[in-house]
C-alpha cells in the first residue's frame, strides 16, 4: 500500500507495518498522533520517513503473523 493509503488506514484506526520494520513493529494513530507498538508517540514521524522507500511497502499489521511470539499459537 502507498503512503497516502497508509495514512488513510491509520486515520481509520488500523495498525500498520512496513517492509522496513522488523517482526512485531507497527504504528497506529490516535487523535492525529502516531504511536509505535510500545505506545511511544512518534513526533514528526513522516518527516523522518520522506524518502522513496516509505512511499510504498505499507500493510495492515496482523498480530499473529507479525509477532514472532504468537506465530506458533
């Protein structure tokens, strides 16, 4: 999914991952603010991810398939 599609999904409440993220990493949005899987607010998230690599490669985060601790359950 593209960056624009990812932003739209974040606004709908989806958790997202990216091809550059490691297993278990994701972001989500609350009240227009982006947080990571540890509930840390990521100020200026898009300012640090403006290169072409982050224009595509986004996907919906699936807890079971993206979490190495849950894959075997």
